[in-house]
C-alpha cells in the first residue's frame, strides 16, 4: 500500500496508508455485530500489515495501531453480541412473533412487557431494568 516516490528535500516522507483502511474495517466491525468478527479480524490484519510495511520502509503508518485496538474491541463486542443472541433466542423469537401480530400501540406495549418479563425471569434482573427492544 506504500507508494514509493522519489522525495525531494523538504518533501514529507511517504506514509503507509493501509492503517487507515484497517481503521475503517475495524470501525465497521464495531457497528455490525454479527458480521463484525470478520470485519474486525480484517482490520487487525490490515493494521499489522501496515505496521510491518511501514517498519520495513522506514515510514509512518497512521491509524495502524488504532485499527488493531478497534479490531480487538470489535471481535470481543461481536462475540458477546452473538452469545447474547444465542442465549436469548427463545425470548427474542417470541418478541418478534408478538410484534408481527401487534397492530396497535397497546398490543406492542404488551409485547414489550412480555419481553421484559421473560428476560427478567431468565436472568434474575428486575423487570424495570430490562430495556425494551421496541424503543
């Protein structure tokens, strides 16, 4: 990704741009939890590759370290999100079915209440502290 160009005196040194792509991939991984593992791993790999290329060419790689750090956060976040989907699959499926049938605001509120009750029963968290999926 480094563009080797002859440098004149006073011209800034070449910069490895792969780290910025790594930051983009890692940030996308944070925003798309189920698919975030793949994007975050690509961001980590791109950041490492950019650092290695910058070290070999004696240049800088802005964003390379950030892409690795964000990538690891994305991996952890995605794994936790997927584990939550799996753990609450029955409750979430029941909520989706209820919401599909809910044609009024009061019916949707009943679905939200059923969601809170089911999650509170499963986790032991007080019902008023369980967030609503409907917003």
